[in-house]
C-alpha cells in the first residue's frame, strides 16, 4: 500500500464525528475478525490504527536511503499520524492502564476518558499488544520522534505496568478472581521478565536520554505508585554502578535543570548527591568498586557541558562521605592523592594538584565545601612544589598559588603547623616534560639559602590576595615564633625569614588598622611575654624589644584603655629587674604611652604631631627598637609626601645608611625598606649615590655585607619604579655588571641575580647591551670557581628568555644560538643539580617560544 493511501485511511479514523465514533468501521471489520462478537468496536478500530501505523513503518523503512524523511512525509502527513497516535492512546492505552499507575505518569495533556469497562485479563492482553506494537514502530526514526516527543509517558507507563507490578500467586483470592493457575502464572512471569528486559535495555544498555528524563520526572512526583517508584529506583541504582552510569544520569538531569532555568544548587545538587551517596549505605563493597571511581571521573570531568555541575556533585558526595564515615573518607579520597604525590611519576603531581584544587578551592565558599584542614598531610608537599616551580613555567602555577593561599588561611594560626610547612626538613626539585607536566624529587635539605626567596614569595602572595584577616593571623603567628628565637629551635636563615616577614607585615595598613581596632590577640601575646619575663626574671633583650615595639604600634592608635591596664604591673616589675638604663627609659616611656591612651579615651585631647626632626633624632637612639620604629615612621613620612622630606633628604640618607650597616637583622631590614622608599620618590638624587657606593666599594670602605644590603635596596627600588625602569636601565645594568667582577663570590652571585630580575622586567627595552650581558654570563659559567655565581648566571639566561617571550627574536637577534649552546652544555656537563634545573627550565621555555613563533598558526 502506498504511503498516501495509508495516510488517507488514518485521516478517516481521526476525522470521525461525534456520536458513535465507530459506526463507519463496523462493516470493515466484519469480514476480517473471526471473534468479532467477543471484541468491542473500540478495540477493532484501535487495531486498525495500529495496523495502518505498522504498514506506514514498513513503507518508510523501504524507501531509498537518499530520500530524506522530510521529503517523504509532509507537515500535513505528520499531523495526521500524530492524531492517529493520539487515537491509540485515548482508546487503547488509557483504557488498559490502572488509574493509580496512570496518575504516576500523566502530565498536563488531557485525554478523552473512554467509559467502556473491560476485564483485567483483556486489558492485560491489549496492553501487551500496544506496548509491543509501539516498540516495533519506534524502529523507524520518523515514527520514533513522533511517539517519544508526545507520548513517551504513555509508552513508559504501559511498559512499567507490565514489568514492575507484582503478579498474584496461585491460591490467593486475587489469583482466583483473575483465573490464574500454575501454568498461567509461569507464563505471566516469563512475559513479565521479557518486558523487564526491554526496560533494562532502554536504561542500562541503550541509555536512552528521553526515557531516563521521563523516569526522573516520575520519581520526582509525590503521587508516584509505590511499586513503580521501587522498581524504577532499583533500575536507577543499577544504572549508577554501570560504567559512566552516573555521568549518563547526571547529563540528562542537568539538561533538564537548564531547560527549566532553575538554580542547580537549589534544585538537584543535594538530592542527586544524596541518591549517589545512599549506595554506600546499601552496599559498601559496590560503592567502593563502582561508585568511588565514577566520583573521581566526575571530579576530573572536562566535558564542554555541565563540567562545573559534575564537579560540584563529586565534591558534595565526598562531603557527605566525610560526615558519614571519616576513615572511609580518608581511604577513598585523600589517601590516593597522598600516595600519588609520593610516587615520582610524570603527570601524577599535576593530576593531584588539579584534584586538590577542585576539592578544596573551587567551591570554597559553599557550605558543603571541604575544610582545608584536611590538607594536613599534603600541605608541606604543596608548599614545596609551589616554591620549586615559582621561577619556572608551569601551567598549574595559579592553582598551586590558590592552594598555598588556603593553606596559609587555615594553618597560619598555629605556629607548629606553619613551622612544619615553611621550614620542612626536605626540599623538592622538579623536572619538566614536553607536555608541561612536572616530576618531583625529594631530597634532604643541605642548606637553607633559598628561604630568603621563599619569604618573598609568601609575602608577595599575601600582598596579592590582600586579605586583612590573613595578614593579621600570619603576623601574630610570626610574632609568636619570634619569642623562640633565643632558643636553638630555629636556624639563622629561619630567624631571618621570621624577622623579614614581621617587618614587612607590620608596615601594612591593614595589619596596623586591624591591630589598633581589635588588639586583643596581639595584647594577649604581649601580655604572655611580659608575664614570663617578669615572673622568671629571664630577660631576652631582643624578644622584649620586639614586644615593646609592637605594643607601641598598638598604643599609637589606641581607642580603649581597659585592655592596657593589666600590662602596667608587668612593665613595672621588669623595670625593677632590668639593669640596662636605656631599657628602663624605654619601659617608662611605654608606661607613659599607656597613661596617655587612658587620657585619650576619657578626654580626647588634641594629638601632638611628630615632626621629621623628632623622627630623625629617634633614628640615632641607642635602643634598637626605638630606631626601628623611627625608621618605620620615616618611611611613612616619605610615602605620604611630607614636604620636609625633600629638604632633608641628604640627612635622611645618611642616617639610613648608618643603620644599614648594623648587624641586627630587624634594624637593617627597616633601613632597607625605608631607603628603597626614599630612592623611589627621589630616584634622580638618591639612585646615582647608591649605584656608585655599590660599584665602587673601595672609595666608601663598604664591607660585602653592606653592599649586599645596598643591592637589595636597589632591587626594591626597581620594583617600586615599575614602568619608569627604562629611564635608569643603563645606570642599574652597569652597576651590577661591575658587581660581577667583585672579589667576593656572594656579591658576584647577588649581582647576577639582580641582573636577572632587571632583564626580566625590562623585556624588549634591554637594547644592544643584552649581548654584553650574555657574554658576561658566559664568562662566569666558564671561569668562575664558585658555585653560587654560576647558578646565578644560568638564572640570568633563564630570566632573559622568560622576559623576552614572543619578542625574543627581536631582543636577542644573534645571541639565541649562543644562549642555547651555553644552556645545553651546562645541562649535560655540570654536576650541580640547581644549575642543571635552571638550564633545563630555560631550554624548555626557549623551545616553547620557538614553537609558538614558527609552528603554531597565527
């Protein structure tokens, strides 16, 4: 039969008038139906509609492949077919469905209710026919689309009624009413299993998203029939333990959320995470073997759609496990990361960093996020990897920075934890592969020279994040550490690390504001120090001076007096026991400040502004804490634009340089910071003087230690000058080039390291002098007997490459080949691991730049 003839017959069915809708078909079926007397007209006409749909399916399947279905069936044809399908639903499916079952699937579409009552046996046979017929029809794509788009709920309802409802056993009252004997019961069980297999095939094998979507709707309804809910729930449980079963389910569920424009976190996240987690309560072995690997896959999902939703589901499931069973949580999700971090294999570390970032940082602001305190066992490793890759080119550097920030936020309040992290007894070296991943190698620390660069990394990170709470917490913890400096617990480099951090942080406005507005914690710390000193008569001058200096900072902006009262007795007792007259005066001065703070709180008198002469006088005070505090005040005056600074800059320079020569680390660090501020505000006047003192030490009789401090001042000035560096590049480069010829190997190394930083910042502004710098590095690598300068020379070449980046050809012109040969030789022949590491990083960066310039399409 032709398609048009079939469509015409369908049109006849769907266009019947009111009254007896089957009167036109009684005659048609009288010749073809042997049991016509036992069958209703309704069933006859539904049969005819199904037969016509089956014939249409056969015609469509026989059409040539080149003919599109859109050409075969017009829009009018599709309308008639849809009406015919609705006819089958109204007069076929709905008459056979149990009302409680149909309510579980019925949507907003309303169908005409056919009032004719049929027996349960006949309804069962009819429903089998309809379900089998429609599953046969959906083998043809056009009919499948027309059926599933509008009537998938009907088809699924029929299938669930046939496969999920219990069958009455022979001997029961229900079985007697339905004439079910042993033979019929066995037959019904066989048929039920057949329909169960069809349902399982749809969900577990084919994973049809339309059917999965419809099941999600059904399970979400409050009036869902209990057997249907139980059966479909078990089916979904089976889906979850299939390979990628969770992703299949979530992909459909997330599409559904997107279509309804609902908030994912409010509709779906908790429910679906709980659904997945409940498998742990049902079967721990299955959860371990099937669910845990899929949660890891969700966490590492890189799909174009729903990536964030998949990862949030994974983190929420892990969060639920941490609440359910902490030991299993560690075994399933934390221990694997720890083990991978310790296995020195390429890609392991990068994968762990990405996993940890997704677990702890990505959703850090959600109430269901994982606490960073769970990073305890890997915190030191993360920190060491961060410091090891800080000067390299690593694509996960920003994520490492995020993790270190979290570690500082949650571990900086405990000095014991922080000490284990930043002063760990081992160090990590990294090797880079061609794909940008790293391999780590653990080794025991032979020295702590790198701590000086580490403290700069941490302080720069804290400044970059600008978190006032973190600044205050780290400051207080380092103060707490500083109380132990007199003991042998810390090395010299560790003490320098602590002092430099304290000095840097106390200058921050956020720290000072936080201390002045909420001084309780700092005062508790000072109180504990003063109490120990007063009770034990053990006076550590350095610790006492720092405590008095911090107390003075608090008193400057004091608004309340009650928290200072308890300190007066301790200070009085210490003053009685101390022999140093200058310290007695300092304690008396502090007590006077406390009394003034009391008056400020009660009377609010006018504040007396200190002049620059007062500050300069204090910079010559015999007490180191007073001089340090005066230098800090002087730095603030310089940065505030005080008019008197410009008139007294020569005198300021002299007093700062005198303090720069002091051996006390806290004092000379204060001098370095203050002098760098002065130089950045008056570079044309101060910079030439400092450069001359650095490059001509004989004329000024400076020791190597003083020259290293001047070099640090120059580099801090360079960072403060920022975009105006090119104006002073010749003076700075010539200064450090002269330092490379110094007799002291540490000065040579420092000069090369400073050259490296300047070259990185100047980039294409280097000019022709770059050839001379490269020759200088080559000379050091060939002939310098000390290891430190050769390490710095390789670092210099690395920074030139890193700074040049895409303009490398324009900057280096003919020097690229020489640099490559130098680096290759050092990597292959030098015995020092640090030199080989810097050479390897530089070569890899050079290769990447060349590939981007010549191989990648523009």
